[in-house]
C-alpha cells in the first residue's frame, strides 16, 4: 500500500471514519482539507441499491447545479443554418454538420458536451461507436437532442451535469470547486441528491440511497448522514 504524504496524512487525521457527517460539517471539512496547489473539485459519490444491468434499474439523467461546476465546458453542436447561428450566439464553441462529423472521425475531440438538433441525428448516428464510449453521444432523454439548441448550450455552459450509474450502482460527479462558498456547495449537493432521488427507477427495491460520500480531488472521503441529508431536500 502506498504511503500517505504529509498533506494527505494530516487531512485524514481530521476525518472520523466511523462518523456520518451533517452536510454543512462535511462541506466545511472537505474545503479545509483541499490544500493542493490547484482549485480542487468537490466530488460526490452515491452508492445506490440498484443493479444497472436491468433496464428497469438504470439511473441516468441531467441536473442543473444552481451555482455551476466551476469548470469551463466546451460545447459542440450539430446544426445547420439558423439553428447553427442560434448555437453560436448562445456560446457554443464548435458548430457544424458533416464537416464536424469528419473532424470527429479524424480524431478531433476538443469538446466536453455534444448537442444536436433532431434533423442532424442521421449524421450523428454514424458516430455512435466513437461518441458513445466517450459519453458524448447526444440523447433526447438528456436534453442534448433538441430543437432548442440555444437553451441546451446555455445549460451545458451554466452547470448542467450528466449522471449515470456505473455497473456497480455508483453515481459520482463533480459538484463544484473548493473555492466555492460553503453555501454554494451545499446548494449544489442538495440539487444533485434531489435529482438522483427523483430518478429512482421502478425496479429499485429496498434501500435506494445506501451510502453518500464527499471528497475533494486530493482529499479523503467523508461519509454523509443520509437521513438528515434527504430530510433537508424538502419537497
């Protein structure tokens, strides 16, 4: 097992591994332990009582974090004519049609999110084997296949986060930066957990949210008090 460095050893010493923390205390501890030389991402991991191998137990969706992610997101849009103009005006980084498809087939992937108008799916569909494994394939259920490209681009730029359960039933995502205020992080975390709660699949039996932990990029994980967290979500 690798030895812990002094910085991480100090951070680990501040965390009680047997304790389930209230959200505000967890956020405060995560921020105080984020002492790397860069602005660490605050990450959430949720273990769900599901088996994603079954279609009726898949958890996938998109959530808009109220305070953004703190990350610059490059957006590519498949659109023509007026819709292409709308996408550019909304802040899309790359807009195109067959020419964009050619670039992607040539190995150009300088974007983090891909959006398409419905009429472009004939072109985009041929890129499934390239975009799919990278999690970049536009999907109408996620709002990334839409005639409202301007709205989709603004959402992607403004803090829309896609989530998808791994085959082990774990969902994880970045919910902000350590430089965010405690309030901003708490609001983002509640928004994310609320979205996961609403996405509970019909086939999920027993306990749905089994474990939630919070950490920064280089920091130790902190277990959250799930009943208190869920109770704080409201409606």
